[in-house]
């Protein structure tokens, strides 16, 4: 086998390995919608999306793509594949990377008409698609848009979702974990030693209720009394004629 043939085989094999990774994920059933924040604005406004619920449990990442006039036929990636902020239990925030004018300029187009946005819940490594959130906006002029239908927030838009230390979205309705409490014998103790501080009165009560301490005290008193008695007796003998 010639070196050229072996190189060709390796190149084809390498290309075959890359195809499943670089190709878009297969379509999946819609699992909810998105709201577009702000619900109306200009092509210079940063846009945030909020999904209606969390991704299915197998998904460990997500990305967002936009379809419409002047954009690539396969869609314009507006949020690259990312894990941060993902939730499996509540709706989470998806941040559009650029403002709409940048996408128009990059594609040498003018924004016009309806643009559909899809958020994909995927496996980060295999790109398997586990579900999609969809919503749309419309550019009524080249520089102003408004969200369409359910994608328009009802009332004030929700604030950004807080994130847990691991980067996942926090559930605002979840019960917070119980606060750890100190044992009863350490509740009012010295935190530097882990021992409970005791008042003089408490110490005296402890002595009176400790049999060993009582015996020590009584023994000490009797010993002192005995020594005093012996000393007196010796002193009287010396004084007698």
C-alpha cells in the first residue's frame, strides 16, 4: 500500500469521525416556548431569552439559532453551545451573543419581517437533540422589532435567573437547605475551643453535685484540721514544765 493511499484512507477516516460532530443535531419535538426580553426594542438592544421550562434530564448543554430574512439557510447561531445556566427543572436564561444589527452587518443584509428563534437542549459531546424551545420576533422597520404572540413578556419582564455555584440556574421555588445549627452544649460556648463557657455560679453547682469533688474537698478539710490538731499538741508539750 503506497504512502499516498494510506494518507488518503486516514484523511477519509478522520473526516468521517468529524461529520457527526460538526453536523447539526436531528430535529426533536418542541418542548416549550421562549419569551424574548425586551419584548420590543431596537437592533441595538441586547436580547435575553427565557425558556418556559428546563431541558430534559439527559441534556447537558444548549445553544440557540435564528432563522429569517438575510440569515444563513441553516440558521444563524446566536448563542454558542454552553452549559452555564442550564436547568432541568425551571426555565433558564439564554443570552444572545450580539445585537441584531451585528448579525445584519455580518450577513450583509437588512433586517425585515419575521425571525424564528430556537433553543436546542443537547448532549454537548454527541450533539443529540433532546428538545427545542421556540419563539419569534418581527422587524417592522429595519431597526425596530417586537416579539410575536407568546414570546412577548406579559407584564414586566422577569429579572435574570440567579445561578448556583456550579453555574446551573436556581429554582426560585425550591426549599432552601436547612441551616446547620450547633449542638446544645456548644450553642453558647467558646467557639475557639468548642467548649461551653460556664459562670462561677454554674461551676459551684457542678462541684456540689459531683461526688468525687465533694470527697476531695472534705478530705482536704479533714487533713488540714488534723495537721492543725497535731501542731497544737506538740506546741502544748513544749510549753509544759
